[in-house]
C-alpha cells in the first residue's frame, strides 16, 4: 500500500537500532543494496498465516534467511518478519512490514 510503513530492527554497535521507512525509501534502499550485490539467495521458513475474522485482514509471520555477497564479502542474515495484509478496494495490499534481524554474520553459503 502507498501508506505502508516498513520497520527494520537490527543489531548495532551500541544496541538495537530501529529504522522506519516509507515505500519509496524502502524501494531505494533495496535498489542500492542489490546494485552492489554479486550473488544473493533468499528463502522463508516457519511461514504462518492468520486471517482475521471477516477475512479483510491477515497477519503473516515467517523467518527469512538471506545470503548476500557484496565486494567479495558474504553475509548471512536471519530475520523474523511480520507483514500485515489488508483488503482495500478489492485489492490485497501490505499495510505494514516489520523485520527483526535475529542474526547477521559473515560467511554464509549460497543455496539455489
């Protein structure tokens, strides 16, 4: 959704850091990161879907495992992700996306 709020909660040098973005900022952030990547793999685990009574809203939780290589350095991250979907004007839209980075470490393996 155009008014979707994306929140990323990640470990920092002095504790956890929370970054909030709108859709345009999130898109720009992804484009910048992926333009420098030479290899990338992504998969989801522990997918759970809860549909609210009435069927107009759903909450999806999962764990995302990503491995990215930038400048010959490979990093593996595991993120607990929660997305809220809403039915608006006949379309299913993501209205909220939150990612809590559980781990981010060097040296993951790319799996196809």
